[in-house]
């Protein structure tokens, strides 16, 4: 697969497997940065029709087919199981030097499995764009989810340097602020804290017994923001949480320790201790925003 | 104090005590809706100068003074202790039929104390606009914090009907979506869940041992949103949390029960149970947004 920073996206064909919220956002973003040809595969024919009507994709297919042979790059925006199954069923259709990449939130040993299904000239570069939003489906897709986001690459030993460069270039063009590389183990450990845990807290907060119709007018920004991602894709996240069980249990435990520290300060009415706890939080939050140049 | 929906805000003088984030937002919002004269009192002379330079206030004072006698309405945007002290020290300066109101996040028996410091012709209508944002100080003030927000009135038996009407009218003009009345007890109970608890969770999340420089690139929208309010005014919130201790401890306990329910589902790998838990959260979050017509 050829790559030159200026010409690649204008001349190559990109295939998106799974045209939901994330896949649709790639399609919209890639269209915006001038991608030449975009095809999509999804079982949802209505989403494909809509995307084609929107001018976001050039062609849509409801199953793997010969059209895959046109794709220089395939971006898997499905869950991990569906990706593995799709690769297993369709490798024969793939272009001989195709570049595969994905967006899966948990890495585990997926790369090893995919690798074993490919020929030596094909390449799979596992990725995880730290971008998303509430809701699900193509209707919620937006090119803006990438703006200022962090794009994580989880490279394998076999990856061609040029492919890492292609992905890096794409991420930057889509508007991502940082592109960083880590091992699969680091990825899954960090993600349990920065992504899974906030989703767990948001859902646990709205699922509290305290939630009832009377409280709705008492909701302000803190509750809205703290529960935004509670509007969750339940089957997808069930799979993500279970796939990263040990790391997530560990992070729930560390969060609970932190919450208990606050609770003790409240119970004992330790005013200086509580102010210190809150000041540390404010400092950390400000540093985080400052360091990542994001919201 | 006179009130007519059309003329009041153009002809009367409004005094804002405490020109920080909330006070400054009132000043900006009231200026935008055409308030005639706005004065402010704050110990921070720089904030007063800035607000005057911005055209947001007409005059600023660093302490209570005769100028208070011009104000038809005084909006206290300080903490509760400072409000009580200010009223105690300055009642003699107040206009004889002044309308006082506040924004305190916890009500307790503040209204009774303020009432005892006023003459019979003065009136105090306790309020709590469910509006705010991260950070602190006049520099962070914005008229937009009221847009679509809920404005809570916690009326007392002694309140003049006409004053409730004035506050309601002001809230609507500022852009609030709903104005609702509750008892002080209801207020403090609900607020522990919808406001205090999300702040506690946000601060506990960034204060987890998991937080370190390496994780910053793994931060996406869920973590940013879930920790936005961790950038907290530490002394103010220490006071708010301690003033509502029993309600908050109760809500932390109910949240913990909800979190433990999720943790058990994860430990036992109860896939259908977890999907159900997440689906319930998604449904509740969507209903909440739908019902309150807000973000």
C-alpha cells in the first residue's frame, strides 16, 4: 500500500466496516479531509442509504463482497468478535497489501488472532481513538468527535513503519491533538481508569435508588455532565467491561478507596482535610486540561 | 417594592453582593435583559473595576454602605455565613421595602435567621438557581449559565406573593427553563443527590491513586465530562458538603449500593444482568434529558 502525506487520502479507497456512531464519524471526517473513495459495510441497509444520501460514503454493502478488493485501508468500527469473524470470512476478498486498523476499546490478544488470519503482505495496526459521544448509530455520527482527541496506536512487531505513518497522518488530519503508542497491556490498564470507570460511575449514579421524577428539576450541569455517558450502548459496553474485568475491578477498588477517604472526612467533619482533598482534585483537573490542551 | 413585568428591571436598582462566578453571571445576565441600574459589593476591588470596565455594573463598592439604600432588590451571591454577617451589619442601610434573595446551595434554617434580622416591610425569598460552571471568580462569569437551567424557589410563609412573582419573572428573563417551589427540607435532600454527589464523585475520581501523568493521553470525553466539576472552589464546597452532611452521607451510601450492584455483576460475569443494568441507566438518562428539555 502506497502512502504519501499529500496524495494518499485523495487517491485511495477506504473501507469502513460497521457504520455506527464511530464508523459514521470516520466516514464524515474522512470525507471532510478529502478522502477519494469511501465504501462502507454494515448490516443496517437504512444507515448505508442515509450515508450515501448524505454524500458521506460512495457505496454501501450489507455484507463482505468483492468490493472489499478495492479498499487500500479497512477501518473496523465493530466490536472485536464481529471484527475477527469478518476477517475470517472475507480475507480472500482483501487487497493483497491492505492495511487493516480498528477502534476497539479493549485490546487483549486480538492483534495476535487477526494476524494469524492474514497473509504476510497484509498488515493490521490496532488503534483506539479516544473519541466518542453519547448515543449510538449512524444518526449520532459526527466528524467533530475527533477534534482535539487523543489517538492511541497499539503497534505490533510486524507492523510496517509506513503504515504507522499513514495512521498517524490520518489521525492528525481528522483533527486529533495527540497520537501516542503503547503496549496492549498498558492500553487496557489505562483505559480501565480513564474510560470504563467514568462510564461505570455515570450509570451507577443514575441507577441509584435516589433517582426519581421529583429530582429532575434539581439537576444542574454537574449531574448532566456526570451522567452524559450513562446513555450507553448497553450490549457493546457489557462486552468491553467483561473483556477488561480484572483491570476494571482494580480501578473500581481504587476509586472506592478515594471515595471512602472523602466519606471519612465528612463523617468526622474534618474541614481542613476536606478542603485539602478538594484542592488536590481541582489542581489535578486543571493540570489535566492544561497538559492535553483539551476541554 | 413595585413590580410590573415590563418595567421592573428597567427602572429599579439591583444590588449584587459577591461578584464572583455566580454574582458576575447575574450581573451579566441582568445587564443583557435590560436592568436599569446594577451595583455590586465585593471585597475584590479588581473584580469590581473589571465589571465596571465591561459595562456590566454601574458602580462597585468594597463594603456595605449608603449606596445599599438605592437597591430595590439585593441578590446575595456569597456563602451563607457571609450573607448572614452582611445582613446583620447592614440592615440599617437597606431600603425599607427591599427584596432580598440568595443563591445558597444548602438552605437549612438560614431563612429563619435572616428573617429575624429584617424589619417587617423587608422580605427575603430564598432561592437556588441550578446553574453554575467550573472554576471561580468574576473572570469565569457568564450570562449563559442560566440558559435552560432550573430555578428553585424555597419560599417562606412570610413572603409577599408579588416578590415570588418578581423572582419568577427574573429567572425566566435570564433564560431559565423551569421555576419550581419546594420546602427547605426537600431542597437539601434532593440537592445532596443531584449536585453534591456528582461533585464528590468527580473529585474522588481524579483523586484516585490511578491518576498519574501517563494516563493523560487516554482521557476522552467520558473522563473529561465526569471530572469537569472536580475543578472546584474548595473552601466553598467544604462548607456546602458539611452543612448538608447527613443527606450527603445517605446519598453516598445509596450510590455505593448501586456501584456494588454493578461490581457484583462484573465479578460473577453476569452478562444479561449487566446489560440490563446499563439499559436501565441509558433509559433513565434519556428520560431525564427529555423531561427537563435540557442538555
